[in-house]
C-alpha cells in the first residue's frame, strides 16, 4: 500500500474486508460443525449471522464508492478499490452458501443420518483452507499463495464429483423417500462447499490483478470453476 | 514541403535534450505521435512539457540561452529543413494571449498572412468560431470589443485563432490552467470537436492526470525533464510500470521525491 491520497480510505476498506473474511470463515466452519454434530442452535446462529456479513458488504461497498467519487483513485489505488468491490461480492456469496448449509442442517434436524459423514467434512476443511489462504494472499499480495489456491480447487472438484456419484446412488435406490431426501440435501451441501471453493479461487485470481494488473496471470493453467456435475 | 491542409501531420521527437543556463530541462526524450492522434504530455511543473512543445514548432530555438540537441521530425521532415513561415502555418501553438480587440479580428489576425479575399477570411472565422463552440455567443457582436477579462472567452477565441488556418499539428501548453471545472469541460469539448474534424494531430501538455485521461489516447509521463513512461491512457492509469508514475498518479509525493532523488544520484558519475 502506498502513502498516496487514498491511503487512509484503503486502509479502512482493508480492515473491513478482513473482518468480513473472518465472519465468513467462522460461518462456514460453524455451518459445517452444526451439520456434523446436528447442533441446531449453532445452525440457527449461522443463519442469523448472515445479516452481519451482508451489512458489512454494504458498508464496504459504500466506502469504495465514496473513494471512487471523491478521490478518483488511479494506478495501484484504482486496482485496490476495484478488487475490493469484487472480493466482497465473493465473500457475500460464501456467506450465503454457509447459511444454505446451516439451513440444510436445520432441515435434517436430529434424525439419524443415512451414512456417517466423512467426505463432507473433508470437503469443508479443504474449502475453508482455500478461503483462508485466498484472503491471506489478498492481504499480503502473495501471488504464489494465490496460485496455490487456484491449484487446490482441482481436488475439491474431484471430491465433489465422487460425492455426487455416491449420493446419486442413494437417490436412485428408490423406495425410501427420507433416505433420498437426505441424500439430496447432502448433495446440495457438497455443491455449496464446491461453490465456496470457486469463490475463493476468484479472490485468488484477483490477487494477480492487484499485483500484475492482469487477472489471468494467476491461475494460468486455466482451472475454471466447474459449471455443474452433469457436465463432467 | 509539409502535407497541406486538411491533412494532419505526424510528429517524431528523437533524443531531444534541452539545456539552459540553470541546467538540463529535457533529458534525451524520444516520442512519436501518428498523424491524427492525440498525445498528452503529463507531468508536474518543470517536467519539460513546455520545452518539448516549443521545440516542436521551432520556437524554442529562438529563446536566448537554450541549447537544443536531438531531432524533431514533422511529417517525417526535420524541422530545421522546414521554412519558419511554413512551420508557423502548419504547426499551431496555442498562446492564450489576446492580440486584438474584437472577436472577429482576434481570429482573423492569424489569417492575415494568407492574403485571402475578405469573404474567404469571414468564412474561415465563422468555421473556427463554430468549431470551438463560440459562434452563437459572439455572432451578433463580432466587431465589438469583447470582455478580455473573461478567461474562458479569451481562451476559446485564442483556440479559434490557432485553428483558423487548419494547422496539421496543434500544440496546447496547459491550455486550461486556472479555469474552473465547467470552463475546462467546455474547452476540452472544443478540442474533441477539433480532433473529430480530422485535420490536426494534437499534443496536449497538462499537469492534471484526470485531464490527460479525458483528452488523450496516449499519455507520456514526464518528470524532471525525463520521459519516465508512455503508453495508452488506460494501461498507464491502471497499471503503470514505473514506480515514479505510480507515485505521481496516487499522489504519493514523498515516494516520488525519494525515487527522483535516487534517480539523480544514479545518473551522476
């Protein structure tokens, strides 16, 4: 960060983004924990907490627009403020997905699960690690770490596809509506986690823009977020 | 012979160095603008913008105490090989100083040496006044003394005077200095219309990055007489390569001074 005319505002925006990132990480972690332990109170806490994340997004957006309108940032400052605007959108979506997972936990309630959850916690911890690293890379402008985040998206996609096959098997067995419903809900959870990892990849790609002025410099191998499991 | 109007002229400056008694004003600057293009020379005060513009139309050589090396090619021809008369005709430098009392004569004064028939002069004056957006305002009092204290009117009349002969190269040396933002917009709008007419290549010296971005496709950033960096306005404003450009654009003057200091030390033997 330079010592130019936008320094104070960009510092403030940065701090807010870190706070928003911390809330999102916490929401993902808690949503996953609520699902695993069938802790409905924790799930409700995640759902209620989404308002704070949305509120922070609005505050940061307002700060960015104010900076654009009043100080007309250029060069590194311009890249910092436009990147901030993109990053908060990704963070807000991640928060929504955490809420979606918590809602699934509430829907499943305390009914016994069709299978012990092994792959979903794995997927969750991989996605969470990517979110953490992408924010770290954003703060430190660490291109190498950002590139690692992009590479880490591949195993997440693979695991999601594996889960897709397993859960599809449950659904296709037929006969038991509750089992099929649970399998479908867990498939949605996997999908939400896979999307969270995609948003982390987006943030990592923006680090390339911050540092090199070019989004395509990071993730040159072209690992793109997967559109849907059906297209595999 | 330079290409006659209404063709725009290209400009190429090769290794231009300008020295005066107090030191070096321009250090080995090379840049080029294609015919019909716009280039903003952007830089703070004393960055060498005026010297480059004055060198382009040959005026700098007439300033006592200036030593100039390097080459200025207009339309591919070294400006030393172009007659002073032709240079003044085809290369217009806007000088925001009143030369006459009425709007009509302010513009017509530049057409005097062409010794055209009065009707033709009147047509050219009207064309120039329309192009700078003044015609409606002054047509009813063309031959009455105008208010010289109105800086916007004065500057637009001087612009009309400069373009009346359709110069192929139009040089503007910080032309909106001291104007308010709305007058500045009006002046910039006039220049955009001139550019759209296609008869002139425009070089615009400015201290304001905002203005450089608005008026020019290409920007050259000058600092302490040195060409630091040049490129498309978009690239330069979004991702400058040189830390001095970055510091200038973000207003980080402490870093700019520090970088300029270390540059100076490096260039000294």
